[in-house]
C-alpha cells in the first residue's frame, strides 16, 4: 500500500540541487523563519519533487521511516546539519567571505558516506552516474545533494552563485542571466516585495 505523501511545498528556484536543498528554509535571517524539513517525510518529498529520488524509492522510504521513526528523526537531524553546512559554504562564496572550515569538513564527510553507493554506468552510448540502493537507505537523498554541491564547487558555475538581495530571504541561486546581474531568488516574490517597500517609503516621505 502506498504511504501518504506530503503536499508539494518546495520552491526550486536555485538552479542546482544543492542550492535548492539549502533553500528549504524560508525567511532564514528572521526569528520566525519557516522550516520546510520539519519531519523526515518532508526530506523524502524534497527528493520526490526534485527528481533526486527515483519513483520506486519514494514509497519504500516512507514505509521504512514509518517502521523506524527514531532512525528517520536521526537522519533528518543529520540532513539539516548538512543543509546548514551547504548554506554556509555557498553564502560565503556568494559574499566572497572565507569558507568555513567546519562546514567544508561536514560536506566532505557526506561525500565520503555517499561514495560506496555511486558508480559510473554506460548506457545508450553515454556514461552516467548512478546511485545504488536509494530505496534501502534513509539517508539516500543526501547522496545526490552532496554530489551536486561538490560538482558545483569544482565547476566554472561557482562564479554564478548568488544570494538573494532581500534582507528577509537569503536564498541561494545560480545567476544564469546574460549580464549576470540577477539580484533576487524570484522577481515575483522577493523582487516585487522589495520594490513595493521602496515605493511605500518614497510615498511616505512626500
């Protein structure tokens, strides 16, 4: 029997799996920030929505977590630690600050844990990366997340990493615009909100 699945709740505007994972907190700088990974099932939902988890693994992981809630809670705690490490690393990149040593160490630990589960396969005349046993391990969603972070850090796209200009957001994204001057994670939300605030201040001062 299929397990109940949480409704979609993730805004995938980061342009990279690792950045989208870092963005699973809304209003990060504020005291009333919104946690999108409140329970283990949300972690699986993130994998489902991003396509990082194969369809066959989703129901299986829900079932395994239901049978071992304590283990799911432990995995969630580790996932949030990894998420914060990824945010610390890429926000430092975006703001040209020193990369936190502890955060980079946590990412490297996650990469080492994922290494035994990955392999290169040849199919349809091309080589692809494949994860083995994603339906068997509760932390399997973290494997492609850590790999995406490592791939981005070692690619030319690292120069395109930005942090939203809104002081209430701090979401990360890849700036793929031609002039590389994108300032907002999403113009429809943060961009319009900031513009509206500026307009209000101008009108108020008249």
